[in-house]
């Protein structure tokens, strides 16, 4: 699902990864719909009718089908214009039928979500990843070095091959495993962090999310040191 949301919107209902939600704020002054209409006009396009929800504070949620091709779209806040937020992979919105602070969320147009327009998908596509420098980890050439090298490869693959929606969890598990080796003296924490950062970037995870999850996993792993026999 794809969607546009407002910054103040309580986010409680998980969204399906095959949909995309656009949300906009309350109706005092210019709205997110005004911004969306301006963007559509700039691309010589219109706004197709789609499943629409009116929020408890007068905002609007537009639901669209996520493109079948191209990169997974993620969440944004004001990226494409004022008062326009989006929710997709890893995001959630308040569903129609919910009540927040005594205000109901109501279906305004009950129809199937329309496909997300190509011009809008282009604006929302994540920026290409910068070239990644290989992380070089100096390891001994004995059996312990081979073991650690295999562990690094295994945990990197865990992150880069994880399906959408599971990548952050995979990163945490990998961080715990490498954190155990770092605590046991087989790997420096700096090298472990570098390996995790590169794998997460290749998987499309953001830098803030990567840093937070890696730090948490490494800390958890450090409490259970694992030593590798020479």
C-alpha cells in the first residue's frame, strides 16, 4: 500500500507492503491535496480516483497500489512537498473505522486502490546508494581467522538477502553474532560496525536505522562473548 500522511497523524495500523498510502494534514489553510494537485499539474497529469479516507482532523489519506517493478518505496515526511507524507514498506497508518481522541476515520471513497502513477513513484523512489567501499578486515590466516571470515560472510549475507520487512531484524541478529565475536576478541567492534553498515546499505536500510540497530545488537552480543579457538 502507498499513502500520504500528515506529521501529526497517530500511526497505529500496519500497512500491507503491496500498498502505498499518501496522507495530508487538516484543512486549515493550504493542504497536502493542494500540493499533490500542483505536482500533478507540473507533470501534465491528474490525480486518479482511489480508495480515500478522511481523518478525524479533516486530513485525507489516499491509498495506491505499490508498483510491481522498481525499488521498494519507503516512508517520507514532506519529501515531495509541504504537508504530504507517505507510508509504504515499514510504515503504517490509522485505518478507516478507527477513532482517535473521539474523532472517527471514515471512508470517503470506497473503491479499489488505484496503481501509483509513474511520475509519483519516480518522485518517491529512494536515491541510489553511493558507491560502497569494501570493508577490509585484517584476520589471521589460521583456523580462527577462517572461522571469523566465514562468520562475517554469513552475517553479511543474512542482511543483504533478507526480504523486505525483515531486513532490520536480520541486521540485529547479525549484529548480535558479530558483537559476540568482538567481545571475545576475535574481531574489533569497529570492524564489526563497518561490516554491518556496508551490508545494511546494500540492503537499502537508512543510516539512522542502521546505526541504531547495529549499536543495539552489538551491545547485546557483547554480553555473551564468543571466543574462537586458534
